[in-house]
């Protein structure tokens, strides 16, 4: 079940953001493309080139066409970086000549510069293609869906030496939002070695690699024996940490199971029930705050953003900023919007708290869990006895870079 949100922006909002409501004046110049697809054709309009190719209708702005030229003077193919100074392009530029040769669009500009594009490259990189494409395929899950998928944990010995095992682990992480590794030696040092196999560790106010018990050494409920409701971490960062890693090194007591909830699954349920409520949570910015004042630590961090974050071009959800513990005073929106926001937030919370959406995992020495902190919420049940955990945050960019380097879509 690969998934992308299918939110439809209101026409007025769409027009304001992209100008899609504007009618282009068509020029008389029409180019017939010599291509196996007889439906292909190209029209020069007042402010863009309209290209029909491979079943796709594209509108390519003239400045865009000059800016993305891949000629040697405009683009360094060795470094994959632009040579052209975009600010030097005439914003009213139009090609002086346009031809099609061997499935390539050839544009000659007023200064004589020639740009050559393959039709397939233009289709692949057009806005029209991107708005239909999922950035990251996912499997939305509740407890039954995940259990029936029979996802297996990676092996410590294999993942540390085998690229295929690492690729399988990364694929599982991308699809489900979390992944497990078994057989890890229960030490901070070996946990760190494993995390560095996956990504670069992100150092925060909590340190680089951390090891903690319920000693209340920090101003956070996590440093107690109390139960924790579902949440994502560091909502009070302007960019919440991407990946959360946990390894239970020791537990001499009862309880303490880890709770996992697919936030995107619940958001999808909300979308199907009420587009208006979904849009409200995706547009109203909310402040999250972390204030710590202990003898050894002083912190005051603030992060601002909507609960639901979507890519504007395809409306795919990529981040759910949900943490009821750290949400600050709502004082930046008028009272009537606040009331509607609370209604939408309550509905989302109802979905998140449905028992069938809860997956409980018992972390034991040797089992390490990697959690997508932008998607899968975690919590825990209360516990007794000494419970020692270690872990860290990983940089999201480097996890995705590792996945792409292994040929995965991310």
C-alpha cells in the first residue's frame, strides 16, 4: 500500500501560489515533434513553451528553460553544479529559434547561445510530472497491518558488513517509518557503531550519544518512571530531529514497553473524514517550547510550525509535529480559529489513540530500534526497577542520502 496524500488545494489558493489560473496567450508558432508518440507537439505561448510528450502536458517557462541549460558554459557536469548566473538572465527572454532533432528540443536564444534538452528529461523534470509523483513511497499501518506484513529485524553481524542487509534495513525504515536490529552488543559503544553505519549522529542539548535512567537528571518526563503518551521528539526545534534511536541496555523490573503509532496513518484517516480539519492543522502555525532550569542544565528552545506539514506541489505529508507535552501557549491566532483548531486537533488525537493503531514493542538488551521521528510517534508504559537506555538522534539528510546511495527512492 504505497501512499500519497490526495489533498486538493482550493482553486483560489492554488492560483495564488502557482498562477495556474492564468490563461496563456497562444502564439501561432506550432512545432510538430518527430517522435514515436504521435500525440507529441510543442506550442510557443506568450510566457511559456507548452509541450505535450509521452502523455504529459507541460508548461515550461522561458526563463526556466534558459536557467536549466546543460551546456558546458551553463552547467558543470563533473560537479553537477550550475555555472550560469541566473540573475543575468533577461526575465522577458524568449527563444529566437526552436527546433526538434532526434527527440531533443533545441532552443537558440537571442544572443546565439544554444540549449539542447531531451524530451524525456523535460518530462521527467517538469512540474506536471513532479506533482503526480510520490517523493517517498510508504506503507501506512496500524497494528494488524504491520503484524501481518511479517517484517523481520536486521542482523547486527550482517548489517555491519553486508551492503544488501543495510539496503533491506533502509527499505524497511522508509516504508514503515521504523526498523529493528537484533543481536547488538548491549553497550553504548556498539550502539554508536551501528548508528554510524546508518547515518551521522546529530548532537543536541542532550549530547551526542546519551545514556540515561529514571533519575530525573533532566527537566523532561522521559527521565522518570511515568508512562509517556505518543509523541514525536524535539518539536521545539525549528527542524525536529529526523531519526530517534533507542537501545535498552538493562532493565531490572516490570513494564516499560515501547509504544509506536504511525502518525501518517491517523492523518490519512482525518483527511478522509474532514478535508477542512486536515487543512487547518496543515496551515495554522503552532509554537512548541522546551524550558529547562536545573542545577546543571539551562535551556529555552522554541520551534514553530503546523502540526501537519505537506509538500506544496503534490500535497504529500512529510512531517507530523505532534507533542502535547511541549506545545506552548497558543497566542498567535484569533479566538475563532483557535476553537476550530482544537476541534481538528481533538479529531486527530482520537485517531492517534485508537487501540488498533497501537503497536507495542518490548525493547530488551540487544534490540535497537530506529524511528522516523517525523512520522512514527513513540511512547512507553510506566515501569518499575532500574531501566537504562542509550541512544541518539541521527541527521535525516544523511539517512536519506544513504538510502539513495543504495538505489532507494527517498
